[in-house]
């Protein structure tokens, strides 16, 4: 009787264990069905929304002017057409590329085409004078050196799955897909691909209008270098022009001759060094270097008040998007806001806002019994406070071809304020104003 009860008990235990495992398995299956079938679109959108995008900007170069402030080498704004690959579905990438290229061609904009293969009489041929590019293409596609242009195209057509397109469309898609693949080795997929590096302002407006139709194709600004007259001091402004093939061959031969002479001189020097100086120099080959320190300012927030006439004020407000540096061209800034404001005398105690500090003219600070435009503060208490005195350049005059600066003494402090008796002024936003 006990054996029968033991067998029945074991069967119940196994059945219970199997039921628990089945329930857990069904929970996992139901969640997978929910993720991949029922709410697939929702989770796909969530995954896409977590992508990282990279926006590259061209470095700002300093402009070169003559003595009359006329530009020799100046900067201008250009426009590029780029493709955000993260916004283009992978299965529709070929169709989108072809559609975008045809769209740019209709706007008379050139697109970047680096494929050294052309379609001639319905046959693919390597372009003349591009042997190095053709050799690099075969290496990229892992084809033998004697492979033809047709072999290269067949490999790319199969790789990029463009069998259903016409030959001319196949060449367009393969050219861009190959260039995208090369760029992806150095940049992530989140970096936009430059389809055209120069488009007109009219094309910019049309592309912006059709942003919904061409989702993934957008305009990106770039920095253009313009040389007003390249013939003036080209070695200084960095201007280079085109040369003919004959000039190139002549210059190439001259460079090779110079290289051969340099090799001979180098070899002769090494032999002379070895025979005449090597033994002596063995005792003096230790070079000691010390680290150099360079102070760099970053993440500095400035509030600047400019007192000027209406014409200059309007000029500033109309060109705020062009302010990329302050003072020197390498001192980059991000201009957050520029606006006109009114200033008036304070009718109550006013302290510096948001932990700001101020450069106040030392002669305008109340001290030693003399009451000026500024007073020392410590919260709501008025008392002496410490600061650092700097001599700030206000303006300058030119004497004997030298700039003579007019420097005024200013106190740099966070414990300065104004009140109704100090004749200090404040603007509409509550910022204390000091016109040094």
C-alpha cells in the first residue's frame, strides 16, 4: 500500500513541475509575440529614436585682408546635400539614392561621383587617366588585377542587389553605395553622407519644401574659401589654380630631379657623418625636453552691454548668425541671444545675478568715504569685499606705427552691487551695467 502511494506522489510532483515550466515558457513566448508581432512597429520606433546622430562642421579659418581692409581670402557660406542613412529604411536605400540623384540632376546640381567606370554604348568601360582609381576599386572588390570594368560592375551589382535596375541606374547606385561603404570605415552610420558638396540657394529652398517627400535628404551648411584675386600674393593667401598636363609633367620631372639630388646629398652627409662625427656625437645624443603649459579658456559665459548708435545696433542684430568669434578669429563663441534693452538708475538695492562677476571701473566704486556708482555687497549686507584689480584695454591710438593702448583700472569681483544712492544703472533683465 505504501509503494502505490509513493508512485502516485511522484507522478503528482512531476506533473506539478512540468506545469510550472510550461507556464514560464508560455509567458516568454507571449512576450516575444507581443514584441515581434503585435507591437512590432512601436518597439521599432523606440529603437530608432535612440540612435545617435553626428553633425560635422567645417573649421572656421581666419580671413586675410590688405592694408585697406579689402579681402584677399575670405569665408563664405556654402550648402551641401546630405543623406541621413538612419532615416532611410535599409530595404529602400537603393530606390532612395536613385530618386535623390535624379532630383538633384533636375535642379542642375552635381553629385559626387568617384566611380572610375563609365557606360559607353551600353557597355561598361574604365575611364582613361584613372588607372590608380581602377586598381584601388579592384582591390576593394577583391578582384584580380586583370579584371575588367564589366567584372567590377557585376560584383557590385550582386553585392548591392541592384539587378532589377537599368545599367545607367545601376552605375549611379553602385557609385554612391561604394563611396558610402568607404566612408563608413572612418565614420559611423550616424554621420550624414555628403551627396553633393555644392548646391545653389534655389536648390536649398526646393529641397526644404520637399522634405516630407525626400525624408532623409537634407541641406547642411559648409564653409567656402573665396580668393578675391588669386594672383596677388598666392604664396600668402594659399591660392592654387589648375595646370595643364604638360605643366604637370614638366613639374613632375623637376621634382624627381630634386628628389634624386636630395637623396645623393643625404647619402653623402650620412657617410661623412659616420666617418668624421659619429664617434664624437656618441657622447652628446641625449635630448632633454620639458613640458610646456598652455592655458585654455572654455565654458565661459559672458553678458556684454554695447552702447552704440542705431545704425550699428541694427547691423549687429541683423548679423547675429554670423558672429562665430569674439576678438580673434580663433576665439570661438556660441551667441545665445542678442537684443536691445533699456538701462535706468536703480531705485533699490541690486546685486549681481546668478553668481556672475563684473569688471567695474575702480574709480566708480564706493570706498574710503567716497560714494560711487558701485558698492561692495555681501548678500544683503554692505561691507568691504575683496577683488582683483586688472588694467583693461579700452581703446588705442596709433603712434609711430605702434598701437598705444588706453588701459583703465577695473576691479573684478562678485561682491559688487548698486543702490538708489549710487547712480548705478541696471537693464530690463536686472543685469547691472558698467560702461567702462
